[in-house]
């Protein structure tokens, strides 16, 4: 059977293996690209770099409406179209949309918090009456704890996961990364609530 050189190159690019390994995987899968990619994942022949550093150019947009009163649109990214089309990835994206509907986060990750917002909240907490009598280093530690707690409620990845509160959303994302073998990230989301304007 003839194996397309384009498929070999694409498989090599997605998994980081050599051309020969990519060709063998396609031959073993009777030329079925998705089957070859899945087989290589199972064998652990994906790139050795840390998954969190890999580019996520594929994925899907998931929409969720709760009781016709709250609507959510979320972009969930992964590395390949193959993973984006898996039912478990779609289910994961749906869970994230439900989380956003229920918990109304402002930011996807702590990296998304604008420095100005963080600094303003820190200044506000440091200026509180309860901290004025404390030594500066102790006040700083107390405020760091308060900031962490404050932003944990606003940052999606830090929130308790609504379907299993023994983990955070960040833990659930890591779980999905381990399952899929690809980096996954929540790029953007929008939550709309009936009668509520920003």
C-alpha cells in the first residue's frame, strides 16, 4: 500500500519522531493517519518537551446555556485536530463551560490577571486597619495569603472544580493533559447572564 509522504511528514511533525518511525506507524495502521497517531501516543512516542510549553493551535469552541438564563462560550485548545475531535475532549470542554456558568471566573489563569489589578488589590489590602499595627514583613505575608484567596475565586484554573471539589479546575486540566498526551489550555471565554450587564 502506498503511504503519502505528506502524511509521514505530518505525523513526524506532530509526534517529534523520525521519518522512519512515522512511516512504520502509518504502514502498521494501513495508512489510517488517525489510527497511526493514536498508536504512537499509546507507545509514548510524542515529543519529550514539557507539555505545558507546546503550542496549542487546534481545539474547539464549546457553548453551554443553563436554564435559558446563563450562556457561556469557551475556547479550549489542544495540539492536534485528532484530539480536538475526540468525544472525551468535547466532554471536557463542556465541563469547563459548565464551570464558567456556575462560578463566573474573571480570568483563565493567574498569568491573565493584569498587573494593575493585582497591585491595586494588594494596596487596598495593605491599607486595611487590621494591618496597620503589624510589622511590615508580617503584613506582607498576610496580604499574600489574602490575595491568593481573593484571586482563587476569580481565576478559573484556581477554582474548585464543580463536578469534583476535591480538585481544582487546574488539576482537572492536568488530568485531561495526561489522558490526551497533549497540552491543553483555556484561551478565552465569555459568560452572559440574563439581565446582567458589565
